[in-house]
C-alpha cells in the first residue's frame, strides 16, 4: 500500500515539475521578435532597408557600426550582420526584441571644405594665397579677369593648408582697376590620393563653397571675390634715365661686361662672361659639371630678366619689354642665351 502511495506521489511531483517547465517555456520571451531575414538574404539590401526591416519586426537594440567611404557606389552597402553575436541565423527564428543586432555598413564621408584668400605682392602685381583645409596635393584653378580684355589662369597645389599663385600681371604691365578673382577645385581632375578624401566626383563635399556639376552629376568647389588694384602709374621717366637704370642693374649682376640698346619698345641688355662659351660647349656635350654650371647661369639670367622688367615698369615703361642676352665671350656676334619675363626663349645648349 505504501508503495502505491509513493508511486502516486512521484507522479504528482513529476507532473508539477513538467507544468513548471512548460510554464517557463511559455514565458521565455517577454517581447518576442522574429528575424525578418536570414544571414544569406541581406547581401543585396541597403543598410536603410535592413534596419527598417529589423525595426518593423520589433527589434529595439540595433547597433550601427559605420565605416566611412568616399565612393557613392559603396555608401549604404552592408559588410556584416550579427544577431546575438552570431552571423549565422535564419529568417523566422524567434528572439527577444532587446537582443543585440549589429549591422556594419559603409556611410558616405562628409568633408566640409573651407577656403579663404589673402592678397600679397606689390601694388598692381598681386599674389593670391588660399588658406584651406583641403588635403595636400589638391590642385586649385586661380583665375583673375576684368570682364573685358584681361584674363589669366594659374594653378596652385595645396601644401600644409596653403596654395599660392604666382604674380599676376598683364603681359609685363601692372594691373589697374577692378577684377574678379575665382578659385575652382574640380575633384575629377585630382590625384587618386585626393579623390580618396573628396570622392571621384566630389561626393563627400559639403559647405557653402559646393556647387553642382551639371555635366557629371557630381560636385565641385567655387569661391569668387573681387580684387581692386591700388597701383598708380608713375610719371614716365626719360629713355636715357631708363637705360642708365638697366645698365646699373646689369653691372650689379654681371659686372662691367654689358651694353644696353633700345629697339622700339624693347630694351635689350647684353652681358658676357669669361668662360661662358666654353661652359656652354661642354654642357652641350653632356659633361655633368658643365651642365650644372650652365643651368645655374640660365636660372640666374631668368631671374635677372624679371628684375629688369620690374625696373621698366617702375619707371613707367610697363608697355615695353626687357630682354637679357648672354653673349658668346669668344665672339660677341653670337648669342648663347636669351631670356625675357623670367623665361629662356633661346638656349644654345638645347
């Protein structure tokens, strides 16, 4: 009899435990949420679509891990999804709504571009410096124009937050009056390194300088400011006085072997040095030391021609040209080098 009672008691206890277990199973999820997709179904979806699907399914702990990109094609692409720490899951599997869902995807980088212009240089011979946060190596187009006859475009490369133009002038003349200065940065014309930061077509660019590119649907930067020259033309000196100034400049740079002549609106300054012809001949034959010496002379002459031109301009002869020639010291009838406005127009070695 006691055995029978024991079996009945054991059965009741087992039933009680089973009921407790079943009751526990029924209360496993306080806020159940079923997975809206499986681990093999999100690869063609965007981050926005996937996040929306998990939110609609009742998941409340969605963690977004964002990686920056400058590619419009990659923006929004998902690289990984994990649910409760695993990246293997099936659509329809039930979870607690607060279970962690981690979604890793690419987000477009945002680059707020800044540019400010500073003006330096002599009156009527401006140099423009752009202060910017654009990456090193970015090429800027700097254009100055008066809307009528004058227009000059230069390029400058950004280094350590600055990009400087060369001196602007009007074919050897000082600039006078009012001008429009524009700075343009075209992403598609930049190096691969710069495009990595700004995007192939400027996709990452933001800020007040950004303009839409109607040709390719991309973006570029544009900054415009006015420039007013404060140059006042000096009273024109006499021709003999100008020749004397050029002779003085030639003597200070090349010694007593020089002469100055005038041909219309061209002032020709001839200089010669002992050994110049021999150096040129050796350089033409590729002798390394002679090549180095010759091109050092070329650089000096180019710089000197700019100085001579500045002398003309300061004397009121901005409409004239200064030409500097290095003559053959063994035969003054022959010219070894001709320079003008800072450039070599003839070089006997080349």
